[in-house]
C-alpha cells in the first residue's frame, strides 16, 4: 500500500523552481520516513550506507508539468471538470498499472472533490473553484534533469506545486520504489486516494491565499484529513476504511512518542497530523475548521495560534479532543 505523499511547495516556501548548488542528502529513517539534510555528516552514522547525496545545481529544480519530457507514446487530454479545466499528459505504458485510465481516474476524483467542497461549509470561492490544473503521470524512470534528486530518491507517489500542478508516478502509487504490482481494483483505489490528497493540497493553498508556507505538518495533516473527508463522496473509496486506517496509524504514533511530536514524514506522522483536523471538524464542524484558516490569513499566524484564538483551544484541549476522536467508533 502506498503511504507517502509530498507537497513540494512546503519545502520550497512557495518558490518551487528555485535552484541551489548545495549538497543534499536523503536517507530512510528508522520509523519508515525519509529525511533530507544538507550534508552526509548530518546523516546518523548507522544510516549513511543507505543515504543518497547529490551536488548538482539541479537538486531543487522541478520543471512544470507541461515542460516535463516524457518518453514513448504520449497521450494528451483536456477535460472541463467541476473544479476547472484539467490538462493531462502521460506515457501510454503507465495505463498498464491500473484498470481505469488516468483520464477516467482524474474525472472521477474531480467530481468527488467538487461534491465535497459544495456540501460542506467551505467558502464560496472554493465551492465554485475554477482552476487551470496541470496534471502529469510519470513512468518510474524519472527525468533526472527536470525533477529534484530528493524526489527521485524518496519514493513519493505524488507531488503538488501551487497553484494547481500535480505530478503522479504511476508505479509508486501502490508499490513505492519496489514497483510492486497489485490487482487493478486495488491500484485504482490507491490512485484515487493519491489524487484526492494532492488536490487537497491545492485546496489548502487557496484557503490560505498563498500565505503560511513551510509548515509541512499542517499541510500534510490537512491533505490527509481531506482524503478521509472527500472519500465520503466517492463511489470508489470507502471513507470508513480510510479513516479507520488513519486512526490506527495515529494511535501507533502516539504510543511511540506520547510527548513531543516531531513530524518526519512517515505514514504514522501523516495520520497523526490529520488528527488535529478530525478533532476540530468532528467536534465543531467543518465550518469551524474554515474559521481557523480564515484566522490564519487574517492575523498572519500559524495553525496552533489560530486554533487557540478562534476556538479557545490550547494544545492540551486539542490533545483531549484528539483522544476523544480516536476513541470514538
């Protein structure tokens, strides 16, 4: 099962096409995540043999989806969806990974996301969302001069850059870097989850009106929560199964570190970060969650400060509400 996504703008602080000449090293952590550091010396000694380091000036350069060079027979599609025009490209060989074509998968997910936005207390600008989406499906053999080295190494199946650019690596959707094949029905479900998650990143970006970049835990928590929330409007995804799995992972994370939570990007970290959003939406409704985001924009403050100001919940109260949500059936 796929378990990691990436929001690239959180790493680039909203400048996804910046270049840098410094060394970059990525390595797998003991808890199953991936960590990026600036030098091999910063990698724990016992993990250095698993690290990959790069010195190229291309380390942080990510080409726009429409500029990525694809190999082989290429299919291009443009669809008018309820959330805007979606421009898509993919090499035809990635179609063998799924039962549904990328076109059908994207169409279904766009409809799902639209229904989720229109039936909740989202602001009108999101209920009538109309963006120019650029979506590219990539083969496992990624173009090294157009994609950052750490994205090639860390096995994420999907990335997003603002305002609405989505990158999907077909073989990683279900198998990570192992390229494990699964039944088409399972692969289609996993692909739908990945797409909903990445579209969730774009929705949060527009909720924040381009502010508050750089908080990866908040960004991944929101997108993971949106996965569970929007799946209730999908004919392919099972909301109860997704949320139960997220709860299980969050509980495992809390058991491992009940005190300070350092977000490192593991599957458990994603789920635990999402509990902040479930706690608020289950107790106070989605409208209160939107109020928190509007407070973030209005006062130019971070998520936890906005929760305290808007809901009068300090960290202790939020943790209490998370506990209640995790204990609920």
